[in-house]
C-alpha cells in the first residue's frame, strides 16, 4: 500500500512533464505569432503584423485551402471505399481475406518516400499532368488502408447473423448494410475517417512528389518558407490550432453541458442537434473563409498576355513579396511558381518530364543542362535585361557569352562567425583551417553540400576546387574527416541560417546572401572570405527546351532584371543583385546593406573560382562526403 502511495506522485509528475513536453511547443508557436519582431527566442512586443502578412500572402492562404479541400475529399472517398472494402472482406473466404489484409498493411509499413517516388514514376509513365487531381488521388490511395485497418476489428466483433436476420426479415442487401451493419461499426468508420483526415492534412513527402502545376498544400508551403525565419508560419499554425481547439470543445465539452441540461429539463436531444449544426456551420464558414483567399488573385491584370500562364521553378524564399503580383498585373498573365531546395532536385523533375517556362539553376547545373541539350539558346533580340546587368556576372565560364542564361543572384561562399567568440586574427591566419582548430570544438557548422565542403578543403590545401585528381580529392577527404573529428562539427542545411542568427555556435560555412540575413538579425556576426580562395557562385534564369510559353518567359526575365523588381528581390531576400543600379544603391554609403560587407562579393581574386560540371568528380565527392557525415554522426552520439 505504501509503495502504491509513493508511485502515485511519481506517476503524476511524469504525466505533467509529458503534457508540458507535448504542449509547450504549441504554446511557444502561439505566443511568437504575436511577436513584433522576427525573433523566435526573444519576445519584443505584441503585434498582429504576422497575421496581416499571412492574409496578404495569397500563396499561403491558398495552400491552406488546398490542404483542407484535399483532406476533405480524400477522407470522404477513402472512408467510403474503405468501409465497402472492409465489409466485403468480412464476408469473404479466409484465404482471400488474409491476402487482401496483407496487401492493405503493406502501404502502411512501407516508407513514405518509397510510396512517393513510386507514385511520381506512375504519373510520369502514364503522362498524367501532376496537379490537384494527382494530389487527391495520392491522398485517397494512402488513406484507404488506415480506414480499412480501423473498421476491421469492429467487423470481427460483429455478430455474423445480424445481416442474415435482416435479409430474412425482408431487407435488401443495401438496406441490411446501411441500416444494420453500418450503425454497428460506426465508431470504427468515424475513427478511420479521423485518421484519414489527419494523415492527409499532415502529409508532406507523398504530396511533394505527387503534385505539380503550382498546387501546394500547407506542409509544402511551410517547407519552402523554412529557409528563413518567417513568423507568418506561426500565425497560420495558430489559426489551425484555434480551429482544432474549437472543434474539440464543440465535440467534447458542449455535450457534457447538454447532458447536465437533460437532467434538469430533458432537452438534451435538442441541444445535441444544435451542437451538430453549430459544428457543421463553423467548419463550413472556416472553409469558405480560407477558400475565398485562394481566388483573390486568379485573374491577373489586363495586359497583352491575359489568359496565359507562366510556370517558374525557383529556389524557396528567393523572390520579393510583390514581384509576382506586380508582374501578373502588368502582363495580365497568371504565374505558377514551384520551389526546389537543391539543383539536383530540380534536375530530377526536369528529367522526369516536368514542364516549366523559366528555371533558376546554379552555374554548374546550367553547364550540365547545356551539355545535355535541356535548355534553349536565348533570342537576345527579345532580351533587354543585359543592359542592366553587372559585368561581374556576365560571360562566366559555365555560359561564356550568356547564350543560355540571364544572371539573377550571385555571391561567394565564406565563413560567418560570432565576433564575441572568434578572434578575427585566427581567421586571417588559418582561413578554412579554422574548422580543424580544436579551440572551437563543438562550435562549428559545416554545410551539407559535398561541393561546398570539398571546395573548402581543397582551397585550404591549396588545390583547385575543380580538380579531378584522385590524390587531391583523397587529401580533401582526410582534411574533412580531421575537421569533424577535431571540432565535432555539426553538418546542417538551411537551419544554419537561423542557428547562426541566434548565435548558437561560433563558426559556420554559408553563402554570402545568407550571411547578409544573419548579420542583419545579429550585430555580433561577421563574414570572412579566406585568402586561399572560394567559390564565386551565380544563379541565373534559363528557358527549358520544351517550354510552352517562351514569349512570356522573355517578358519575365526582362521584368525581373529591371530596377524596381531587382530592388524588391534583393532588399527582401538579401542576396546580391545582378542589376548594376540596384547593387550600387544597396551597397552605397547610405544603402540598406552599407554596414554589411557580405552583400558585396569579392571580385577578381586570383584564388577564387566558378564551379565546373564534372559528373565523375561529383560522384566521387558524394561517396566521400557520405563517409564524412557518418563520422560526424558518430561524434554527435559520443
């Protein structure tokens, strides 16, 4: 007995801590959705600005509407199919039931990434244009097994004579199923529907590979926005949390009040109906409210391209907020922009037949696309953009005469560092070798890119970053291994931006445009480019070989390269503009980035290079980099 009494407080403590663990992050999101600054760690004051920006961001509201619409349709259809399937299986032979149950369980156990790629290949094989239809189809497919799995236990416990009794009493098979079987298994159907809705609403991996044509659900939208801190994500998450909370209150709390009223005056049935109608009305109003935002900017303006659609494939968070709406108003066209987070990801979609009118790949990938004849030569008589572009980003090795590409953003790769933790003399003396200095053990980030990481190692060793010499690549591999073993470097991707902005470590490898953002957010941060050399990178706009709307693509290239659009782009994103006037203004003494040296890339340095495309070298780097990451992972577990 005494032992039980001792266990109870411990159990309560564990329960309370568990609840805090679950709900503290939700509370955190809600609180910081009202923050007056972008910070996710310091609450600087109350503000509704992120809700305002959320409502103004048509793409975000549209993605929420798409999420809800797809979840509702997928839930209704998968619940119907799953219910019919489960009932049919309950009346089937045992051998057939076992086979179908195994087939039903397989998609649940199968990794999502495998299912996602399989669906993508299926749609490509049958030349099905990816969009809303394929997204709904994919969601129905992966929701059905969960519905069947939820209903089968209820059917197993059901008296098998009920259906036969109903038939004997004159009911048709349909009436027997609708009036006898379905009411008995209703809890299982309801549970299956809830699981299906939740799975659909929450899905990212399958959705990412199954959609196209600019159709994005909320998870994809948040993923593309996650490169930079964007508190609008907190705002839209808070809206979803609020809706769920209200729904839970209507379903759970109000019926309790109804039962109390029933005891007093027997009005529970009427109260119950009111609750159901209120819940339906609330849900309908919310869907209509969200849906209305998805139709705000469907029309475009009254320009000569009215009725046409431009498909763009660009990096996430790589364009000013008002550039696309202004272009749509100016041309009358509708713009659909998909986002990628690596050149390789973009390449896979292009190779698999995804159609776009404008791409924004990086230097080495443009070289590859040219060699493989996947992009077309530009008609320079239709391009006025080159008159506005800096000489520094023209005629680079990957496209010597700019026959295929119009520069977009450019910069260097360098070291972002915390001035309060790192002595600049260490940087000047060691350069990239500072990432092997055990003085900074546990204080370094490496970027998860084999190219940029091997660039750092090769430059530190005095070699060309475009080497194909196996001996030099092996030395660079040993250098990187030495780095992760000595400093226990953490290998990350875009989370390095937020982490360094918050000052979580002393050193990190970043692109200069990301360093601009970090230095804006944290005045203690600096940016250093070693004298041993670095990568001069450039992203540029190209037109795929099979583009459907080439004339509108030329119009977009010219529009984005003009002063106003280039200014909006560069000032919002923080990456260095290719427009000469914008570059001069933003980097001038009174310019927006006057105090941020990372905005001005280093030029004409004898040790700096532009990446060349070499498939063989890339494969070698990729294999060796995987080993480096494995070593870093082991260090993190120690």
